[in-house]
């Protein structure tokens, strides 16, 4: 039994150190709030933005995960969308996506932290258009359809519940993945989104194919957080007490969709 727990500790230690380091070295004014329940993994380049925190994969040129905290006040704000898409100035050429990679690709520049969640601050809105916060996403029926509808639902949850934490990113089941552009930006086969309500200690997760889908079928894409973890190798909500974390991550919360 001791060996079992020692092994688990050895596996989790790098993630624990990374989480503590991240949480201790970002201030409440920047990104500490987004790491409140831990960071999902220790791979990639950590990028702190006004409205989100993400880990960027410089090989795939896409985010690994993006963490947000959306409150009633933020979700209720009304700044205009800017549409100032741009490569990330904090990533070097060859390690980031460029606008030219998406041109003529047939894919949308799909936000992971959506611009609609950033209407509370001009800097947050502008930074949401960095390509490090995006990945190649099917447009009609996905980014412009079911995914947009899900983002709007999450904002309504934030308004009614007061506060939610959101984790979003890609899943790659094809190896090597398809790519677009000169910089070979990876095209995910699926996308995930996790929404956690800390007040009610409950969560709902989604795994959707990166394909044209029907919004009416959204409930069929409800998953557990544990399923997202198995498909990504990430560890969400790691700062919760283990018993509570297990209960939250193993629940398939279809009833929440009806709200």
C-alpha cells in the first residue's frame, strides 16, 4: 500500500511543484485567479493574459489548455468585439501560428477563451484575439454554431450562478494530426470544455468532434471531467480535496444542461 501511494506521489510531484510555482508567482491582478484550482498540466509555455491563463504547445502551435474565471459582472459587460486577430507577440516565429496559416485553410480561427467572455475589459478583449488562444476549428455548424451556443450558455450560467471556472482546449486522436499553413498548425479531432461552479461544487464537461454538428444534439456530447483527463493527459481541479475532486470529476451532469 505504501509503495502504491509513493508511486502516485512521484507521478504527481512535478505537477504539484508546477502548480505551486504558478500559483505563487502570479498576482491577483494578473493570473493567480485562474490557477485557483490548480493548473491542468506542466507542459507548454505558460502565457498569462488579462482575461485568461493558457499553456501553449509550440510544436502544434495551439493551446494545450486555457483557464478562465467568469463572474456575473464580467459576463454581463458589453464592450464591443474588436476582431484584431494577430500572432502572439510573446512567442517567437516558428513557434507560433501566423495569420497566413489560416488564410485559405477552410478553418475558422476558433477562440478557446471566447471574445464574448472578455467584454469587461479592453485589454482582455484584445488579447483574446492572439492566435495562441485559437486553433483550427470547423466554421459552420461548429465554431459558428454548436460551439458558439455552448459559449453563450456558459455566460448565462456565470450570470445566474455568480462565478464559474472554465477550462477549454483541443483533443488529438489522430497521430500525427492534420495541419494547416507553413507553420503546420495542428488541427484537433475534438474539443473539450469544462465548467466548474465552486459555490455549488459541481461541474459539467463536453467533448465535441471538430466537425459540423447540430446544436440540438449538444446534450449527447456531455462527458465527465475524468473522460477529458483520459483523452488529454491533463489533471483538472487538482487543488480540490481528493474525495471531492473524484465526486465532481466522475459525475456526468446532464441535469445541469437543462438549466
